[in-house]
């Protein structure tokens, strides 16, 4: 989930859901000494879907199978896959160290 704050509006982004809330509708008081009387989900409005996207993993897998079965071109090489893994590893390291890291070239 990602959250953005745009002054009077906030946005939440999930894998398949985008929701917005307007600041005046968001309660600003929280009292940990009492049971929570507010349903915070009620203040969020779902953003209507503009386009429907197919599952990216499925689409890429189908392209790979077509490449194997029908000898069609496949746009990603083993090096491209290794670069993706390399970037993911740097991302995890960056998260663990809580700082930006340079992405060195893959050797």
C-alpha cells in the first residue's frame, strides 16, 4: 500500500484499488483510552477504474510460452532478468539500511 497526502486530499493505492479521502472528512482526534468509535474506512471513496489490466505475470508467462512453442521473439534476456533481481536486492538493502543506495552496473 502507498499513501500520498495532497493538502486537502489524501490517496491510498493498493494492488487493485485506489481510494481518496478529503481532509474535512478525516477525523483528526484519536483517544487511545476509549474503544475506537470511528470506522475510518467510511471516509474513503473508491476511485472508479479507468482501464482493466490483465495480470502482468500471466501476460509475460504467456509471451514466454509462445516464444518456446512457436519460436516467437521474446523481448527479455537472461541479462534483463538478472538486472531485475539485482535491482530488487539493492532495494532490500536500501530498505534495511534506511538510506538511498547507488545501483552499480551488473558485471
